[in-house]
C-alpha cells in the first residue's frame, strides 16, 4: 500500500498560486518503498500520462483546479517521460522529460569557490549553459539570488509563466538552478523573482547571459559558441616580450558610428572585419580599441551603462560574430582592446538593480551606492560574490574572446569614496580616509588575473593616485598602462591658443616631463575630447583653415615623438570637422579633399616610423629614452628633444609652434654628420607648404650649440614638427 500522500491540498494551492519555494521537494518522482509518487504542474494540459522507463503508461490524476497532476506508480517509474495532451490546438500532444526528475548541475566545489569569491569561471557555473545532464540534452539555468523567496526561469517555452519552472534553492550559497531538457541555442528567457517581502519583481535579465535580444524585448538568449579559432600564431607570439617596450598605437572606435550603410544602418561584426580591420591596418595602428560592446539598453550611453557584462551587444551580431571579428584582427596582426566598465551599472528594472528584492549588487546606502554624476549604481566590491562576478568577467573576455586587453573606465570614481561628492555625501573608510579600500583590492586582483591570462590593462585615471601602473607586489594597483590625462589636457590647452600668445605658456608643454615616467603612460586623444561642445580635433586648432590643419599636423607629430603609447579616436586621423555623434557615421567624404587626405597620410607615416624606430617606442616609459635639447626658447615657441634607445642612433625632434618660418635656427646635436628628415609635417603631401631642409642644412658640423659639440642649422617650417635621424641609419 502507498504510504505517501498524493499531494496535500495546501501544497497544491501553493504550486498553483506560485507560492511554492521548494518545488523539488514536491514535484518530480519521490520514492514510496518500491513504488513512487510522481507529481507535475501543467496548467495548460488536458491530461498527463507517465511513460515509465520500462514502457508502462500511468495516467496522472488532476488534483484540484490549478493544473497539478499526480499518481502513485508501482513499481517506481525509473527514468520517465511525461506524455501531455494539451488544451492548445497548435500542439495536441507531446512528450517531455520532467525537469523535476533530474539532479542539479551545480556541484559542491563550484558552490564552495563561489562562496569564497575565488571562482574564476563563474560563466561556466551561473547563467545558461547548453549541456548533457545524466545523458539528457538541454540547458542548465543557474542564478545567484540569496534573498529571494522564489526564482523561476520563464520564456516562450512556458508562456512566461513563473509557476511552471521554479528553480532549486541552494541555501548556503544563495544559488538557484534548474535543468530544462530539450532547450538549446536561441531560447529566450528571463528570471521571475519573488523578493523577501513576497512581491514579484519586474522580470530580470540573466547577469551571466552571453547573448541578448534587442529592445523592446531585452530577453536573455541561450547561446553556446560553435566558433573555431584560427589565431594560434597570434596567441602564441603576440604576448611575448615586455609591453612597455613595444610600439603600441591604438585606434579607438565606436563600432556603431565608425561607418554606416546608407548613412543609417550599423555594420555587423562581419562587415567591420571586412572594412574597419583593413582600414586600421593600412593606417599602421597596432590595436583597435572598442568602446564598450557589453550589452546595454540605451544607445546614448555609448555602452558605458551595461546590463549584460558577459554579452557582446547583439546590435552587431552574435557572440560568435564578435569572435570572428577578433579572430580576423589577430590573423591580420592587429590586437583588440575592449573598454570595460566595472565602476557602475544602470538602474533599469530588468538589470542588476534591486536584483533579488534587496541591494544585492549595489551598496544600500546611496552615499556609497549611487553615482550622482551618471544616475547609476555602484558595485559593492566588498561583497565576495559581487567582486567574483566582475573578476570572472575580466577573465572571461580574455579567455573566451581572446581579447588582448581591457581599458578600465572611470577608475578614479572607483578609487575615492568622495568622488564628485560634497562633505556629508560620502562615508569614510574604516581608517577615516577617502580611499575605497575594497575597490582598490578588487582592482589589484583584477589586474593580477588578467596579466596571468596574458592580457593588458589600461586605467582611465585622472588623479595623482600613486603607482597605478606599478606591480601589485611592489605596492601598485597593477595596471599595465595608465592614460596620461595631464598630458592630454595641457597639450590641447596649449594648442588651442593663438600662436602669438604661446610664448607665455611654454611650460604647458614642458611640465609633463616632471612626471612622464612616474607611470607607464598612454597619450590619449580619445572620444571624450571630441563631444559635448568641446569640438573636434581640427576645430580646437586656432587660425584660418591652413593654420588649423598645420597645427593639427604639428600636434600629431609631437604626440608620436613624445614618450608614451598612442591612442587616437576615430575621425581624428583625417581631421573630421564635426564633433563625434554616436548615431551618425564619420564624414568619409572629407577624404576627397587634399587637406584631409594629407592628415591621414601623415598619421600613416607616423605610425610606420613609430613602429620601425626603436628610439621612438622602446623607452616610452623610461627616462633613459628622453632628453631635452632645448625647452627654454619660449620667445620663438620652439622646443626640441632627443629620443634614445640602445643599439640605435638617437632621434631628434624639433617643433616650431608659430606660423613664422625660422631660418638658420641652430639645434645642438651629439654627433656630427649628415642627417635626414624622417618626418616633416609641412611636406606638401601632408597638406603643408613644402618647406624642406636642404642637404647642406642637414649636415651637422663642429659648431656647438645647447651644450653639445655639434649642431644643425635648420629651416623650421611654419607650424611644424621635424623628426630627424642620421642619414645612414
């Protein structure tokens, strides 16, 4: 005789009302001696029959009017299926493996590492994964929601009904999971969560989803990569050597507005591989840096308010399409860096905000958890599971998408508790200070993990926080490089000034050398400098059109010859007139005009020279690679220096920052002999006036200058940069 009750009426009511929080204790098959009780919830079924492992058919009894079916099965059903007759005329009958008859795909070790905050591959634990469980093909869903009363996975497969697939709770870890047989790639889903107060929250995206539906749906999508990488040579050899000694010239790109078909339609990752890649390669850049491509709901955020940290945005194609783009870049010898945003996240209802009905990912106190500048929420880096979410994400992009590095956005906002806050609007740390100690430890660990994977890290950090790009074992934050925001600000402010007044501001160009080697710097002319009324690069330059182009060419000549790795935002390389607009293509028609084409040609040749001359890149981050020749001639607004590297003749750089031609301008050099112009930004092919130095002027004799035994008697073209080297080098 059966000893187990078929089902208690109150439990039946709870299931039908969506109040059942422990469905695996009720639904599925439960042993009753040699027999069993099988229960299932099928609110749209006419009738349900169990097909046992040995082929018997046992009809289940409808219990109540909520859609619960149950029956005693004697002997036990073994591995069974549910044969369901539906009310829906579009699917008269179907057979399914019961999800509640299957075990969990979440192992004890995974739960332990997650609780420790040390699981480096959370994307293989949480989220949706296509796999075979106990020989059954399907998809595992797992989510962290420790304070929820109930979590259900919903989608078209259950008519978005949160009562149908309530997940299994792992109380100690806060993880919920369920395995749904037969579901696979392309399945849309979200999570329905009942908060601790019993309220049903707005449907949530999966924080670990790797693919998303575009608005207005915004559902997560099950996706299992089928991509076969072909970039073995790049992965084997590109990460050899010391990054700070390599030539790194970065082309920063917003993929949605670099170029558009018909002026309106964005290019796919496949099309960007066909068009952007060869363009950047022809320019001589070493890396493409993509503004954030993690999934984000609002185009106008440019990607800086992500809701899907594990998903490349589906605006440009599937995750494997993005892999295709990276693979193509690598096979062409081009690295790929991604802008990464661990500083904050948007408050959209379907995202991380108030995820399980509590402040799970963000701080509860708005003095710690709310960004006033951006109306976004701040991650709680002190919570192990939250830090683990982000740390695993950093590793994910390097491992799973073969990215060469991460540019970390808004680092300053992470480092300081009082960032952009007045007195009384922030909470000091445990020592009474303003440093965010938990964020600092998070950044250190992130850098360590990414470096172990062979990736580079770049800090967008605008303060004087010490040792940002020094190793963690030496007390630093551990970034590979730091953006030199001081150089960018001072240089652009100088270049904006009328040349007649530059003599009073020469220290803007020389001051940077006091700290130029305190960090491993990148010189950034980024997207931030060409938006919000700041004007494009060419618009910043003073004077008439001729002077504007000459000033811009001089700026680029100075930048490529100055210590530090290079970064230039798209459009700047051909002197885009208009400010950047995220919803418009670059003005490619400008390349029909010689002045714009000339700037582009100059950038091509500067990149080529930068990569080929060791003195221009090997010691970018070391004081031994730089020496002033003369930085004191403010009256003429002329400045000159040496770039050096062991094993190569030094490079001479001379800038004339006024539109006045300087004839017979003497520059001291270390060694006599014949020199040549490696770059003269005033050449006609660059759009200049064509002033060149004769062979006679490029012969250094024994007349001393600037404390050196020899000198060159040069003609300095108007508003120009000269880069010189020995003729026989």
